[in-house]
């Protein structure tokens, strides 16, 4: 199947700004052989041409970073535009976070760690302000008067399971 992809006469080659349609096989367009490169942040290994690898290294101060990490850096710059002055600083922070994650060991008790993480998520979601909704969760009094012949299937909670988590 890889032979048919490389020898397919019509290939789409996409760059961030331009889409080029060519009838020349990919091996003749690139002139580069595929090379295995490893992301300097997360360690993801990918096969890229030498010209693409050089382009990424020029963009990111001589470091090759994967598409996932480049999107994380872009998001970090966009999200904290007023705090970060350069993309290099965002990349350094992202690399530090990746290195810290890679060097950390897994938790000793996975179940307790999962419960703790879910508790933190629950607390954050309960502390965050509620979104205004166009439709209320509970039916209004007018709706009940108009549909008095309909049977309501309401689930009620007897106890909460979250008390056992604390």
C-alpha cells in the first residue's frame, strides 16, 4: 500500500498557507528522504523529510517539536498574551512542563490518585460560576399547567456518593 501512495500520480501537498496539487510523485517533489525525528518536548517520534525538519527547527530556535507541542505553545501564547512576551518563553515553559511530567514517577496508589483527581475536578466545577441557560432545567409552572395529562418521569436521589470520597 505504501508503494501505491508514493507512486500515485496525483498527490495533495499541504502547507500551512498553500495547497499545491501536483501530478509528480512525492519522491520527486521532496528530494528528501524520510527521517525519524523525536520531539524535544514530549519525546514523540515522527517520520519527516529533512526540509520539513529544518523548517520546524528554524521556527522553534533549533528544536524540533511535534505538532501537538507546537499547538500547545501557540495556545499558551494566545491564552497568556499579556504575560508572555515571546513564543520562546512559552516554548520554554512547555518544555519544562513536559520534562517535569517525564521525570515524575507514577502514583503509588492509582485508585486513591484517581479519586483525588475527580474530587478536585468536582470542586472546581462547583466553585465556578454557573452558565446562564436559555432553557431552565426544571419545567416552569406554566408548562405543568399546559401538559397536565403528561406523566413526568423524574429521577430523585436518595443519597450522595460523594460523602464517601472525603
